[in-house]
C-alpha cells in the first residue's frame, strides 16, 4: 500500500477509485496514459483481479497487471454499486 492507496486489482467489484500513481517502465506508463489510466482519472472496477476489468470515460479496459507495472488508487466516496 502506498500511503492510503491500494493496487487497482485489490479493489472489489463495483468500487469507484481515483488513480494516484502508475508505476512501471516508461513505455508501460505511456501506454497506460494512452488508454486513460493516469493520475486523477476515475475508474470503476467491473471485475477485480488480473486481468482486471475497469470502466472509465465510457470505455471498458481489461488490464493484466503485475510484472508489467502497478496502478495505485484511492477509493472514492459512494463506492459500491449493487452486486
């Protein structure tokens, strides 16, 4: 855990979070930014784990996290959608 942050894949289904940090090599970080995964971006977890399915800005992304890099997030208010 980084401060009060969590890894994206640790969140539960339906949780809303804000990206606070993207770690990895520069090419991976650049690719995440191209996909919209960058600090300040809100994401909702549709399927936790790896691959992790997230929703952001009207898109859905499937991310296989782990060795490539890490996405650190903080939970946002009014988090859980009905399961």
